[in-house]
């Protein structure tokens, strides 16, 4: 799924007078939906246990909140890819990788999408690879690419990215992940020579996810052991 509208910011221009576009943002819609549903079910179950449980049950249920909630947020709601003319930002469950375009060696989609930068390899969680979409795309290519993407496919992340540099809408002959990788690879090649797209790859750990999860795990073990 792409959240970029492809419209230039008003009153802004690039180094050569070109309009500066908003960041393109890619997320997995099924992942976000499953995360919201998991959190809703967990809130109902934990709330019921905390209010109606007896003995240690209320305390165990409350201690379990960060142990469950933060990992769910990390693996379903947090992953995202942001791209602009200067850099690519890959937000994975526990790390954020910021790669200026000059440092990007390649992006590829095998069984998962990978970013290759400065000799290292990083998984791109926000753009999952769907073998089902690839099979559907292969069938579309066999039929001459005449079928159109369904509205359901668009909602669940099979539509093509939109915004500057993308021609048309959904391409039924390519899986969504392959389309995204193609767009990002094109951006890498096009922007690698920009003077403001240089610098080292930065990797930051997401401590606001890691620390509460570990603290909650310690609290949960303590409550159960007492």
C-alpha cells in the first residue's frame, strides 16, 4: 500500500528547481489489519481477566500487557518504508535503517524483499512477498496482461504504488512487492548521484519497543513466581 499522493509541496523545489514531492510510504495493509484485530481481542480478554479474575489472574493479565502488545505493534503496525529523493528509510519491527541513495547497492524481491547497502543485507518487513500474487500475475501475463486488478486486491496491497515516476495504476502482470521494488530501485538509480543523497547507512534500535517488552517479561515472571 502506498500513502504518498505524489503531489509536490507548495513553495518547495529541488536543487535544480524541480518540485519536491512528499515521501512515498509503503505498508502492508493485511499486517496492519491483523495487528488491530489482535490488539482488540487481547484488550477484551485481558480486560475481562483483570476485572473478573481471582487470585493472581488480574496481576498476571496486567503484567502480560506489554509482553503481548508491544511485539504485536512492532511486527504489524510499525513496519513501513519511506522514500524521497534523498534517502530510503526502512522501519522494521526492532530497527530503523536509513540509507541515502548513494549507499544503496540494490533492492531485490525473492522470497522476501531485501535492501543491500554498503555490503550489508536488511529485510524489508513492510513489503511482504506474496506467492499467490505472483501466481496471479503470471496467469495475467499468460493471458496477455489484459485483466485488471480487482478492488479487493487494491485494498489488500496488490495495487501498484502511486505518485511521481509511476505510470498508470495497478499492473496486473506484476505482484505488488515486485512493483514496489521496481519503483524503489528506479529511485535509487535516479537519485544516487545527487549531492544531498550521500552518507553512511544508519541503523537505530527501537528501544521504545524493546525496553517495555523486556520490563513486562520480568514483571510477568515475577508475578507468576511469587
